[in-house]
């Protein structure tokens, strides 16, 4: 049996692994770590939850410790690109854990938070930088970051990057990287478009795969119930009352749908948080921390969370709406049955979603166990509690206090004469701030000297 001690990792890394009680590597770690320690490029096909973060972080940290030197100002030695803020924060924390007994610096940059603090952190240079593409390019455009000294480049969840429209950003990043570097490319699926993207980054790579493409997580019991769309909320209340749930992730296809589910649950006295791209970073962090700590056992999410949440003890994944991309179903249910545990995936399928279900069954080569509606379901629908009222957006009155404070802070930083501009708190795919233009407001109510109007 292979152990971490067999890899010849730096002593400080082995010490950190021992502190976390990690002794036996996962299959992808067994396949990936040896060639990466030899400096080879790598293309990894692996589902989320297989341990691939340690698979690339451990040999990379070993390299940084074996060839020690300070990062150049506004530069980084290792760059990791991730599609979502949650995944970027998760990777950065793992790097900090594995390098806890070293002096390596780790920074995370993503949108939705003020950029000035990130600029200050990068000014002296960092060893490991984990970033989302939008904020990374914004920092580059403001000359707060340079990539010409990157020794190791990691592209994680490449297929989700493509789904989120980051292809042009990735191509631009590729042009800014030095020609001599080690490249690590990870994706849960490998269609032709992803393979073409890999060819742009990799040089004679080693390919490792720990599961067939688009396979569902092992030990996940899959169930499906056919129900009308307007009756799904009543079915959700029935499932939540009938199942022994430790923690459950509830997936919707839209942001407004996630908020609507939370309001309905609140009307029934069931606490849940929502996490999606319209939430501020503080709200997303608060929701994830509450879910991780067990303060709240239900988290309603869009697919932004399908690969960015690494929480142990998720007993159930509930597809309130099934995805229209089969691979996304694999990523969703991969949030449960992690690290050898068992889990349950329950899907609510409306008549117009049956085509999506057939696509999922064809790609995954599995068929979920059908579960009938309860006998008294019509009465459940009639007695469904009303949802709580959504907060009105009336200039701040009645809005979430935390969001009001964040908005006030952003308004204070909008004057372009006060130093570097901040990135708009949009989703992870926000365009770099430099793409926006400013022009003087020449007339109209409230016009004054120096006033500006945001365009674009």
C-alpha cells in the first residue's frame, strides 16, 4: 500500500499531512504526484471530491521549497485558476494547510470584494496565488500583477470554465505566461473543446484518469419523482420532513428560483440559506460557513456551488430542478457520498424536464429509482404555507443591513480620483474593470463639478 511518505515529499509537507492525519493517498494522488515531482505537465480527468487538490498542491509546494527564492514584487511563483470564488477560497485554504510549517505565502483574489486590499497583498509578491479569471485580469490591467515569473500554472475545473464563458480570458492568460513553466490541467469531463483547450497549455503531458467520464459518484443512491413544477415545493417539504437529513444541498437552475425556495421554506418555519451569483461575497461566505458548521442544515444553490463546496457530512442532494447539461448532474450529486461515505440524490422531474432526465441517463448509464408521490399529496399542495415576503428594494429601506453597508462602502470607492477603481460586485464572470469607461455628466439634476457617470 502506498503512503504519503513513499513520495519523498519535503519534510515540512509530511509534517503537515501527519497533523491532518493523512496517511494513505487517493488514486489520483498516487497517479499524479510522482510525475509532477519530476516536472512533467499533467492532464487530469477527475471528478470533484477525488482528492485532486492535494494531488497538485503537494508536489507544487515541494517544488517551491526545493528551489527557494522570493517572489518578485507584483508577481507569483505558482498560479491556480478556478472558476468560482468558493472553489478558489477552498484551494487556497488547502495550500495553507499543506504549507502550514513553511514560510510560503498564499493569496486569493476574486471579484465581489474590494480590490485595494488585494493590490496591497500582491505588491511584495506571493508564492501561491489562487484566482478567478475576471479579477485576475483586472489586477493585470491595473498593473498590480504580472505573470512573467510563474513557474507552475494550474487550471482547475476546466470544463466549468468553458461553461461559464471564460474561454477568451483563458487564452489571454496563456499569452501572458512565460514559455518555460510546468502546467497542470484538470477537468471532470474531456469533450473535444476541452481537449483543444488543453493542447494550448500542455507540453507532452502525462494523462491520469481516476473515473470514466461522466460517471456518477459511487455509493450515491439515486431517486426520481415525477411531479408538476408548481407542486415541487410541497414535495420538497414532504421530503425534508420524512428523510433523516444531516445536511442537504438543494439545487435550482436559476438565482430567483433559489431565493423563492428559501422564502417558501421560511414560511413553513424551515431555515435555509441561498447561495448564488447575485449574493454579495459576504452573504455567500456567511451562508457557506453556517452550512459547514451545522448552524443551518439546508443550503439552496445554483450550479455555481456544484464544484465549489467541499463540506463533509452532506447526506442528501436534492435536485429541485434537474440541470439541462448531463455532466452538471454528476457534479451536483458528487457533493454527497464523499470520502467513502454514502449519500442520497433525489430529483424532482417536471413533464418538461423528462428530456433532460433521458440525457442524464444516457450519459451516466444509470437509472434512478422511481419514487411515487405520497397518497395525500393533493392535500399537501393545498395546505402549503405561504412564502415569506421578499424584501423590497426601496433605496435601502427594508434591505439586508449587511448588503446596505457593503453598498455604502462601494459608493465611497467609486470616485476614480481616489486611487485604483474597484471591480463591480457581479458574478464570477464579470468583465475586468478596465473595460468600463467614464465620462463627465454635463447636465441634469444633481450634476456638479467632478461628477461622473458610469457607462457600459
